[in-house]
C-alpha cells in the first residue's frame, strides 16, 4: 500500500499530497464531503486540521480518513503515469 509522506490543506477543500515515492499532486474533495464523518470537514478550520497518521493515511481528528491507494492511483492517472501492476 502506498504511504502518504505529507499533506497540506489548500483553499477550496483541496489537499496537496505527496507520497513516499515522490508521487504528488492536488486532490479536490469538495464534492466528497458528505455523510456523518465527512460533514464536519465542510468547515474550513476543521478541514485544515488534516494530518498523516502513523500508517501513512490522510486523517482528521474526528476519525475521518482517506484510502491512500485510491488517491495514489488518482494522482498517477492525472499525471499520465501507467497504473502499477
């Protein structure tokens, strides 16, 4: 599983993400912030509390997290890099 090395919150509910292998880019989450766990992230101040947990997963203090493998493939595809097999 790819591990996130760093994450920074950006305006417009976007994240700047860098993986341990150097794969990096921006991920827009505005249209994904629904449901009981993700709704609190609609508040900019709370969204900005994003961090990388001990497993290399993007997370927030309320327990919301994002699957790194999906984000990794999304960033690689947007950069025109073939999926890993």
